[in-house]
C-alpha cells in the first residue's frame, strides 16, 4: 500500500508551487486572466507531470491557453531544473481542468432551484 505523502506527492507539491510562480512571472497575456494550477499529477517514475490549469477569465480560449503553456513547457522545465533539488525534472504537459466550470454550472443550477423550494414551504 503506497504512503499517502510519498515521493510523488512531494514532487507534485514542489512542481505546483514553483510552476505557479513561474507562470505568474512569465505569462503576460491579459486575455488569459488569472491562471490557476488546480493539480499536478506526477507519474510513478517521476519522468512525466500532467498539470491541470484553469483560468478565471470568462473570455479565455481554453485551447489557446493550453497550447501557449505547452509551447512554453520546455522553458518552464528548464527553469524548474535550475531551482529544483530533483535529479531529473519531469516533462510537463498542460491540460485544461474543467472541474471548476462544472462546479460553477452545478452551483448555478442548484441556486435556480433553491428559490422554488423555499416558496413552497
């Protein structure tokens, strides 16, 4: 049984923290708005990392955001390697995380039903 806070989890947390700072400092596209790293999933061999990103901007194109970040992934990997205690820095793959939008949509649906339930009491 794997440890809850094993090496993968520590590496994920390290990458998420350092990469969030790098993205904030180096991605200057106002269209993307606030870019948030919702999760980092590191493979068991620590050679690949899938980074789940969201944007708080309503007019952000998801495909453009992910394409831009994936184009810059080599640069981000190089910067992480300079400051990281890891022997090998994982290859970075960015994926848009739709769970925030899904949660917002569900919350809006619940809120739209809520007033009807209150008026029937």
